[in-house]
């Protein structure tokens, strides 16, 4: 019966994802948000219909799904895209990361949060949600300078967030010396880039040879699982490794017509389960712990990203109608932030409960309201283009 229940649940979740996809087309709401809300309704905070046998696979499922997303985002970092939009990608991503850090840290300190805690929360606030943003961009169907720049920003955004968070940990924690944190961050980031290059280079040359024009499904799956598996084994960022491998294949596989065609085909079933289970496991009760300071944290993150997006867009010389839409489009936040919060909580146990409460509540809010704002930004810019 356990196996029967497991299979019945999977079947129901896939059909629920199909229904959310169709509902998204009718209502023009992001299917990501619909899946998350449906997950909340059937999960721990709602009807509690998701068996533990299914929920316990969430970590493994999320790694596979996010590695696929990283591949697709890395594929946007082609020479052509970087030539056309590279300045905007790097100025906006950097400006958003640093503006979020500064605005949230100063704002929380002003309302009475301990400066060290405020800085840690600000560093965590720099993280985004690559899976949600990538799916919203895909669902919008828009292919223009704004969406191409957004893809590039999302691809590099969490790398900046990881660097910022690591530097803040160095400044905050001197018990293990500077070397420990710096070497750890260098291995997580640098090791992932090296791994992505080592796996991406031969894949760029070898894949797509059996069937001319594009890799076969088994090839695409094999590369994704190899990257994810080696990244976990070596304890480096699977997101950065996947992005690097994707960028390598997109830039050097000249014999491909569509290097990621098969990953695009197989990605959606994984994403259905990922977002439904993410919603089912969201700790909505954390919202009750926020209080006035928590609300300030949410508002400050919005302000920081809007200001950073506008400054970066101005420096990146984007079109006038895009200037003020990058910040709202970059609001989604997800698992990377929770990972940062766990690390921060381990380093500073006296603040662990506050850090986790704020981060989980922030994730709940921005996972639900973020994707609609991203979709709205894309549609507004596309309409004005």
C-alpha cells in the first residue's frame, strides 16, 4: 500500500501541475505562484495530504530541478548575449546585491536590530530564486533585451550573493580566522566553476554527435546528473557548476542547433514536483513571528532591490522604458537564502532562531508575490517596447 500511495500521490501532483499550467494561461498568473499556493493548500499548513514518503524526496528533487535551471540560465551567457547585454547584466546584478545589503543593513539597524544581526540578514536578503524567475520568463513567451538581460542577471546573481554573504561572515566571525571562511567560499564558488568547466568542455564537443544537431535525452540527463552528483560529492555549488557547464556548451558546441532542447523537454515535470513540494513544506507559521521588525525587513529588501535595479540599469545604459523594472523583477527568493540562514545560524547560535524566522517568512512572502511582479515587469516592458 505504501508504494501504491506513493504512485497515486505522484500521479495526482503531476495532474495538479497540468491544471495549474492551464489556469495560469487563463488567469495570466504565474504558474509558479499557482503551484506554490496549491502546495501550501495540500501541505503541512493546509490539508496535510502529502505523504512523508513523497515529501522526503524534496531535497534530492530540488537539486536535480535547480541544476537543470542552472544549465538553461548558463546557456544565456553566450558571447552574443554578453556582447549585447553584458554591461547591463553585471552592473544591475552587482548594484542590486550591494544596494540590498546596504539598505537592509542600515534600515534594520535604524529600527533597533543589533548591527551584526542586521548585516547578516542583509547578506541573506541578496539571494534570489533562479527556478521561479526562469520559469516566469519562459511562461511569458517574451524574447527581448529585457528578458535576455534578466536571464543573465539570474545566472550570476547568486554568485554575487554567495560572495557578499562570505565576506560578511568573515567580517562578523573572527573565531576561525579569515582564512577558514575565505577558503570555504573560494572552494564553493571556484571549485564549482572549475567543475563546470571540466564537465562542460568535453560535453560541448561530444554531445549531439549521435544525432546531428542536438543532444539526445539520455545525453542531457546524463550531463545534468553528473554535474549535480560531482558537485554534491565535492561539496561545491551545484548551481554555479550547472551554470558554468551550460555556458561552456552554449559557447563552444558549434555543431548544436539547440544545445538544451532536451533539457527544456524534461524540465517541467521536475519543476511541477519541485514547486508543489516547496509550497507543501513552506512554514507559513513563521509569518506570525515577524512582527513590526520583520515587516520592515520585507519592505527594506523591496526598496533595496528597486533602488539597486534602477542604479544598475542606468549605469548599464539600458533602454529608458526598462530602467525601473529590474528591481521588481528580481524580488523572488527561495532555497539559497535558507541555506545561507542555516550557515549563519550555525556560526551565531544566539541569533539562529531570529535569522531562520525572518528568512523563512521572507521566503514565503517573496516566493508568492515575487513571480507575479516579475511577470508584470516583463509584460509592461514588452508592451512599451
